[in-house]
């Protein structure tokens, strides 16, 4: 069971009307719309766009590395 379907099962209001096992397009759109607002708010606290970009790249790099390690572990776990 995917993370998305687990979230939707726990919080059915987040579910899509087209496919109840997926998160609603409205929720996905809201998350995308909030990102610039969050960036603007962080600017008020002195966070620069360059730093924020580096943070996002670092987080995605760590997530990607974690997924890769998990894939290797699963491969040899059998």
C-alpha cells in the first residue's frame, strides 16, 4: 500500500472524487500554491532565495539517497 493511499484511508476528506485511493487534485494544487507564500514569509525572516534553493536541493538529495539505499536493502533482504 502506497503512502498516498494510506493518507487517504486515514483522512478520507483528502481523497479524489475520480480515484478514491489518490489525493485530491485540489489538495495538490493548494500545496503548490502555498509554496511561494511560504518562500515570501521566509524572506521576512531573512532567508534568501539562494539559501532556500540550496535547502530544497539538499533535502531532495537526501531523500533520493535514502530511497536508493532502501532499494539496495530491499534487493538483498530476500
